[in-house]
């Protein structure tokens, strides 16, 4: 029996060897080839290359730390157990994963990390035929869906009455057509790349602010149709949009898109002031164009318009396009109306029978169309976001029905003029100040540093008139053998939205920080919180305003709190190369103390980066006689 079994055993063994011989022949050379590539990787120290660090989003762990860590906080993004903090181990694990068998399909490392794969193939001159060939069906389908050949940087600009929108925002648009072939409206079908905090809709605004400042949220990249962003910013939030076509090459565009696939549903660290939407967009562009450094200037803050300016100055954008908001278009229509036409528009928003009146029907049909169209747009704006009102809904329907009936006589709307100064051409956000003051006969050297971003007196070109956010504004006074803090505005927000016969927005201010208040004995630093609301009106280039305000303050030296009510009024006048701001503040505090302050500021804008400021301040209260201060300072924006 044994003599028959032995041949059968050897025949079976030979059959198994024959069956597995292709795998054995492939495995041995591949293993050797991988080992040689790993040796090259070490010899070239590829993990230190900026391109690799950018692909994994490595940054210094702290301002004074030599270690690095990835901004990605999602373990699914890394192939090495310590990959978030060790670029060498992550690179080694990535290279090894590319040689895994193709049975993993869409989960294969080549499919999950196409940008890493393309970069390593180029750096190590890897022979693709020596690698497994997974199908990567999901990635190919997504890449075909996006189908982008160009990229545009998009800046939805500031919005006066929304604090979260007063800084602006940035995102990317993936264009399906090159710039010369685009037609009006063709970009609506493009895809937008947006980074934002993953926020629970049930959270209140205070919790949102706290968690956004302290890193309590994760951030995600989301790819969605661009028309959704137009609706969100242009129509729902009434924000103008500036679009900056980027001059990325075909290879750079492909690298950006493949890297986006790697970041799908991956969590990042998110901080409102620095690691925010704009900072992450810069990181994407650094991946796309190897060798460009966009993020290093933004370690402390990443103000959206500053990041747009950085992209422009890096030579990645050559021009800009302007997409006015629905509100901007409506305001243009309203400005073109005569007084009698404005009266008709207001009446048409409320009285449906006017559409059949003899006075209305006797007008030229094009004029009727203009009035009905403007009334419909105004009614849409006024009821935006409100609960349905049957009377208003009926009036809107009748106006829309009238427009449809006059469709053949459609009047051409006059497009709003393109602002002469695009946002990126305005002054920069940080500011240094050096000057002198005479305070009640005492002369002082004045020093100032502002972290960001825009004061009412700053040059308005590229910014919204009447809108200001001032953060981290330090003011020091120096005299012989003494340097002391005079004022610290942690945050100061002004929103002066002029009213007219059609729109009655509320203007408001909120301010928090430290200030010196003169008393009968001394002038201690006072911690204060101030806020209020009121009205503003436009007078040509000027804005006149008045606010009812309240103020809570507590001297740091004794901790006694006091509260006061008062008024804050002023006149803000912007000229081409100067700004004049006249202010009056009057408070009545709980302890029967009255305090009145007058201030006149005249700022001459010498260049985009330099300004000269003259300021006269007069203050009086029940505790001190009248005190006057005159100051002159040179301001440098950077």
C-alpha cells in the first residue's frame, strides 16, 4: 500500500507547487523590491520633505516646541499606530501598505490615499507593474463625478448684522470648464469645497463661541454643489461673493482633488481664530502647489481676507470676479427709483388692488414691470426666514403672476457697480502705532499693537462702511521710567447699518476689555463690558448714528462693580483719503456718577500700509474736572 501512497503524495505536492508558483514568483521579487524602496526612502529621508508633511498636515506642536503633530485628529487617516506624531513611521507604513494584495479592493491603500501614492511613485520612481492593481472603483467614480479641470478661491464677503459673518469666509470651487470656455451660469454646476466645524444645531450661540475658541469642535471638509453655496451666501445671508480663479496646472489640480478624497469624512482640529476654514484652504493649496508656503504667517490668527491676500501675493491668482448678493441687487434697484416710484413700490408690497388701478395701467409697460419686480424682490427680502403669513404669501403670488403676464416686456435690471477696490486690496489686519500725546499738560510716548482687524476710522476701501471688528488692541503710554497699559480692547464690534424708507435694520455695538478711568484719587484699570443698540442713517458718504448703551465696569484694584446707562452717538465720514469720526458718550452710573466723553478722530490714509491719526478727547465727570488729551500717531498696517 505504501508504494502507491508515496507517488500519490509527491504528485499532490507537485500539483500544489504548480498552483501557487505564480504567487511565489511574485512574492519574492516584490518583497525584495519593497525592501530596496524602503532603503531609498531612508537614504533620501523623504519624511522630511515639505510635500509629505503637507500631505499629512503636520505642523509644529507648539510655538516653542520642536516636535510636530498632524492637525488631523482622526485615527482612520493614519496607517502607523503613531502616525499622527511620527512622519517617518507613517511614511514607512504607507509604502508597505501600497504593496498589500489587491483583494482589499476599495479599502486598499492605493485607493484610499491616491495623492500619497502618486507622490511616492514619483519620488521613488516606483515601477507600477511591480505593484498590486486594485480596481479603486469608488475613487474613480467620485473623481469622474467631480471632473474638475480648474480651481477657484471663493470669498463670501462680510455681512454687517451677523457677527459670525463679519470676518468673511473662504472656500474652493472645483470648475468643470477652463476659464476661457466658461459661460454665465456654468459654474453653478461646479462643486464647492468647504471646511467648517461639525456643530450640533441644538447648541446655543454662547456655547458655540466658547467651543469654537477652545477647540471643542472637530472640523470637516465637505464637497457639495456650488449652487448650494450661492444660495447660502448670496441669497440667505445677503453676502457679496468674490471669486479668484487660480492658475493651478492640470497636475496641481489633480493633486488637490485626489487629496480631497483622502480627507473624506476625516476629522481635523478646529479653532475659530487660527485653524479655521481659511487656514485649511491654504493647506489644500500647499498640497496642490509644492514649494509654496502659505500657512506659516498664520500661526496666531487666520483672518479670511488675509489668507486671500496671501494667495494673491503668492502669484496663484491673477484676477477676481464679483457676484453681488441679492440684497446688493435689490438696493441698486431701490436707489434708481424716483420718490414717486418708491411710493408705488412700497404700496405694491401691501395693496393687491393697485395692480388693476387705472393709474398703474396707464404707465409704460416696462415701467410697470420694473415697479412690480422691485416690489416682489423687496417683499421676498422682508419675509426671508419668517413664518408663513397668508396675506403676504398672497401678495407675493399676485406680484409674481403679474410679472409672468408681462414676461415679454421684461425690463433689464441695472447690475450693481463692481466695487473699485476688491477685498484683498484693502489694508492688512494687524497694526502697529507710534505717537505722542499731551494729557492734561503731561506729555507721553504712545505705543500700540492691534491683532486684528478693522476699525471704523481705518480706510474703508475693501471693507464695509460702518462695520468694524477690533480685537486684541493694546495701547501703552510711556513716560520717564514708566511704561503702563492704558487700554486693551479684547473685542470691540460696531455694526452701523443705515436705515431708509424700505429697510429698518438695528445698529449695535458690543465691547469688552480694560480701560483707564480717571477718578478723584487715581486712574485705575477698569474691566468693562459694554453693549447697546440703536439706529444709523446714511448722509452721502457719512453715517450718523445713535445707540442706547449700558456699561458694567469693575476697577481691578478693588473689585467693586458699577453699572451705568447712557447714549453713544456719532458722525462717521469717509473721504477718499481720509476718515473723520466725531463721537459723544454720556453715562449715568448707579452711584450717581455722571461721565461724558467727546472725541474727534481725523485719520489721513497715506498709503494702504500707512496712516496718520490725529485725535482730540475731552472727558468730564462728577469726580474730576474737565480733562483734555491731544494725540498724534503713525499707524502701520501689516
